[in-house]
C-alpha cells in the first residue's frame, strides 16, 4: 500500500483485484478462479493487526540487522530527530498537543527516529504522543542499536542540547552527541558548526522519502494503529534498500520516488 502509493486498504483491495500480476507477485491465489483468493479490506486490516506492532518491530529489526551485515548501513555516524505526525481524528484520546517550535503547535504523535547518516536509512524508532519531548526518547533509541551498530558520533538539533544528555551518551554508549546550542537556554540565536549541519541534513531527506510512503497520512487513531502505520513505511523503505543491494543496484537503495511513480 505504501510502496504503490495507494491511500487506503479499500483501494488496495480493489487494486489487487484489477492487477493480477501484482496479486500473484504478492503470493495470492493463482488458479483460474484467482479472484476468490483476493483479500478484502477487512481481511487486509485483520492481517495487519494480527501481525501487530511487535511482529512488525521484529521485521524491522531483522531488516536493520541485514543492512548492517551487508555493509549498506554502518552506524558510525547517526542522526536523531522527531517529526510530528498529525492525528487524523481530533477526538483521538491518545493523541496530545505538542510543539515543533514555540509558535508551531500540533495535535497528534511524534516519530522519534535514528538514521544512519551514510546510507540515509532508519535504524531505530519510537512512536509517542505529541507532548513527549524529543530528548526524552534519545537514550531509549540508542538502546535499540547498542548491540548491532558501533556508533561514534550522533547529530541532533537544538532539542537535544542538554549537558546531561551528552554526558549519558558518552558514559553509557561511548557516543559523542553533537548539537547546536538551544537558543532558549541562554538567549541568542542557535549556533551550529558546518559539520553538525552536514551530518544532520540526511535525516531531513529521510523524512522527505517517508512522506512519499505516506507516513504522515494517518487514517487511524490510537498508538497501536499509528505505530503500525508508521512501521509499514519504515519497513518498506528498508526492504527497498535490501532489494536494490541484492540486485547490485546500490545506486537505487534510496529511490522511493521511481517506485511510487
């Protein structure tokens, strides 16, 4: 659904009915009465929730492990950020008001994410309510990659500018955290070196590609359904990278647009 740029499960079911070649590639019934084996919208939804958050998290973990094993992602330099994901329903009881900036409130959730700077691929994530500060999830994200990636430098924006966070990053993970100065701490404008800006910019490109996979286009409510929706986009991105690498098309590991066109 994410890869084909199909906006809903209902439309995905209709797409599979119309495109036998795609249905067969997905492993659905190939006999002469093939349409009887096509999943309905409700069947697709039930399967998605049967796999659930934990199942998709295991898939993502395996994909990250494979990318590190293949050398596509190194994990030496990582970048961290937390984009907002607006709630679809204003009465979502689990969504919360948060701020992406002083004058930019939003109602919904946050995707806390670590990416490998070299490959521009996600390697760790968490989804929280929108009122959770970016810095609160940083150490938890590092826990996810502690055993799989040997990271040396992490890059984030001013939201991660805290001496306690830098100290914990070094003492617990031997990882140096680089951020611009948060202007709200001591006044003045944020300052950032060219290196921090250069290492941090890949995460913005990752978000641009995730938008092509509709990670912000929520049509669900609640933390579980929201996390599943975002996980499907992340898994799709990593699956593309692995497929391109396996087919010796390393220049295509980040080519979301050509596949969704």
